[in-house]
C-alpha cells in the first residue's frame, strides 16, 4: 500500500501511480471540485487484478478479448482515481480537470456532476465486499483531496444516476469512510436523507 500523500498544484496525487488518460476536459469556468463520487469497477465484471480498467481508460481495450467488452466499443471514459484490491492507488486524470466518470447525473438538482466532482473507482463489484487496504487508501486519497479542494459532499454513482447505475453497491461501507476521515454526517447528504426518511 502507498504512503499517504498530497495533491499538488497540478492536481496529481503524490502517492498514486500515474497512468494518464486522454479522456478529460478543462472544468468549465475553472470550477473547483466540491463533490467526491465513489464508484466500483471491474472488467470483466467480478474479475479482479487485470489490466482492462487501465486499457479502457486509456482507449486501448481489446474489445474482442472478452464478450462483455463488445458493449464498451466506442466508449470514452475515465476517472480521477482507481484503488486496486491491494490498496494501490492509480490516477488517470488530474483533479484540476474534468474526468468522464459520472455521465448523465444530478446532485440534488445540479446537473453534470463531472463538472464539479472527483471520481474515485474502487476495484470491485456490487457482489463483493471491498478490502481493508482499499478503505485505508480511500481515506488517504479523500484526506488529500479535501486538503486541496473545497469538498463538501460525498455521493455514490447510484445516488447521482439512480436507476442507471448501482455502484458502489451494497457492500460499500459508507460508515467506514465517514469514521475513517472523521467527517460529520452533513458530508453525506444521501445517507443523511435515508436515515431521516
């Protein structure tokens, strides 16, 4: 697992393995990110440890290598971070830039979440618990991001794209993130709403 690091003025995390993706844009109006979106990803689904995520984010995926990949033809996607099962952190897009991780999305009526968010993918699926090493690295990345940007909220991909996305899934323990980073419930508006509903 990487040592805890920092995010520099260039938006890159010092403790991440840099794997730049071409799939990004300038944030409109020089918006700073205020939201962190948590995802899960595995390619093919429920298969961990391969290189397919990197290949997808770098537009190098062999779409004939697995039947599932056929539906990904022509897709141009990216996330700022991927946290592997062993806790290794990979970064694909500077946090200063707009990564293509959330798609059609809305955060309490504010559309285009990519414009104002940082996307963190955990290597995993909706059917598998995440590893302790992933939660530890997630805490480190979150703390570094919050030191650099005015982050004031967290959401799952399923929160901002309900009915379209299901990740990070039922096995993601929001309470571990909340307590690990010592954050009040106000940072988790979807969680707070669920508790008061």
